[in-house]
């Protein structure tokens, strides 16, 4: 839940916990507040038994109490240190712990609270470690909540213009944030096995950001179903849609808890670490896709009006077409290439990279094997502060080229295309198999 200025949701959440403890929970007091407990409980239940045993009683408190910490900072000053940033010592209510901030800020928040939890757990302080985990899971749960997923429209006044309430409906006037997250549901992750997201805090925060971005996008798909269910007074349908989002983000929370405990123990399964050796950058959201969607300012104009697409190229801007490239003697390049980004000229794609985690970036650059034969493109990879790390001019008749740049301390990587001549009408440019790779030794 989110409170701004007035600690309304804190009071509601605290009343909820107190009532729950006394067994006197009134139906009317339930909100996404109960969702936090349900999601955290579901995630804790999915952890391996040794992790649940390690958390012990604190694991129960995590799911009933600590997962509310960021909502309770007004009424309980003693818990504020668990939900604050050292860089903002005067700010004890951080709205970013409730509403998704931009990706760099999101990464820093996840890194901080995950790091604090790991440090405390590693030192044997399970109680404090669990409190920091409480802030971490609250943040993930709020970001992945449908009621928090429409940028800049937390009370759904804009969404109600797109999806108007029926004549006579109370929702013409009642702010919709509360009702959108008010369902009572349980979260059962079934046989879900939580994933290890990194063998260092920086790496884990980077992957956790990617996972929670998937949850935010999923939460958005539930917004209109919930609104329509509320208009129709169909509470079971509203509950079902909220529960779907709860289960989705519950898996992310389980990953976060499993990763924190693995990092604290500093023991990693070979099978869990192996997939972390490389990252498919085409599956990540570039920073230009603000709010995880493409703004019109990031559209390119040649050879068609559109935005970068993964797995297909838009022929003439209209027809999704398989990606093919000329790469002689290459097995994977024989069929359509799915892990590739199709762009035009000019474009810039910026990716956040955790510094010091990866050894290098490898990517194939070239033009589409059929559509781009008459094209002529300058491909450029840039690092911190726009510094050019590599530049190649490639013509459509030439084969694609493998570009490799060392990542060292890069915190940003940009994949840039520019037209190499005046005629950009065949500049169907492709970044294929962009990979962040760890050193192989
Ligand atoms: Zn909240």
C-alpha cells in the first residue's frame, strides 16, 4: 500500500496485524495489506526446508509482521531504520518502496535492502536480517501489485477515463486504489522451485530487477479485469485477478528470499550458478523503454516508423518477419534468430549493467539477410558517459560481425545505430544474441 503525507495505510495495516493477532479481523479492514502476508507466506512456504529452518520463528514474523515495515514507519519509529537509505537520512517514508521508480533507482533500492539483509544474516542476526527482508519483499510486492502499476495514476483517475464506470456507479467518485487491492486471497506456489539470482549482491539485484519488471508488466494485465469486476460488483472476479498478480510476484519474492539466504550462507549449487554465467540482453528492458513501455520519443523513422522489436523485424513497419542474418558456418544462424533486437537508424538502446560482475559483452551486428541487402549502417557500442568502445560500418551485402567489448567497470552499455549514407530505406539493422558473459576461468 502507499501512504503520502497521511499515514492512512500504515494505520490500516497495523490495525490489520493487531486484529489478526487477536483473531478479530473485520472483513472491511482487509486490503492488499492482507495480500502482503499472503504473498510472503506463499513465498516462504516454497523455500527449501533448510532455509525455512534457518529463518525459524523469524520466518513466521516475516510473513505476518516484517513484510509490512515500509507501511508502518509513521506509527512505529523504532522500525524506520529497516526501511531507510543512508543517502536520505531525513526521509523515513520512501515512496519508491511502494511505487516502482525508474530502473536505476529500482536497482539501487533492491541492492541496498538485499545487501543489508545478507549482511545481517551472515553475521548470525536472523531477526534483523528478516526485518530487512521484510522491507525487500514489501517493495517487490507493492511494485508487482496491479493497483501500483499504472505510472502516475495511483488513484485511477486517468484509467477511469479509458474505462469509465457505469452510470450511477460509486466508482465515478470513490478513489479506486483501495478497492483495486482489497481482495483477500491465498498464494500457493505449488511445486515452484525458487531460483538463485546471483552469487553476489550486485548480480542478484540486477536479476531481481529483471524479475520484478516482469511482475509489473503482468500486474498491468490485471488492471482492467479488476476495474471491470469492481464495476460489475463481481468480487470473486476481482479477487481472482488480484490473486493471479499475487502468485506471479510471489515467485519473484521466493527467488529473492532464496537468493538472500544463499548469499548469506555463501554456498551455491553448481546447477544454480551455471545459468548465471551469461545473460541474454535481448530479454532485458532498455532504459529508453521508460515505465517498461516504449515512449514515442524512442521510435525510429528509417526504414519504418516503429520501435525496437525482439525476435521479429517489422517489414515495411507492418509485417512481423523472422530475423535472419548472414553468418557463414554458424549453426544457430541457419534458422530464424529469436534472441535478437531489430532496429532501424538512428537508435540508441541503453542497458544498466552491474559493474564488475561481467567480463565482456558479445553481440552480432549486421543487417537483415533479405530486407537489409541495400542497407548501410554504423554500429557502435558505448560505455559509461557515452564513451565509444567499438564502432563498425557494415553494409547489407556483408556478413554480420561479432563485436566484443570488455565490461570492466561499465555501469551502462549502449547499442547505437546510425545511417552510414543518405539512403536509410533498407537499414534493417539487427543486434543478435547480445550476451553479458562472465570470465571463463
Ligand atoms: Zn506499501
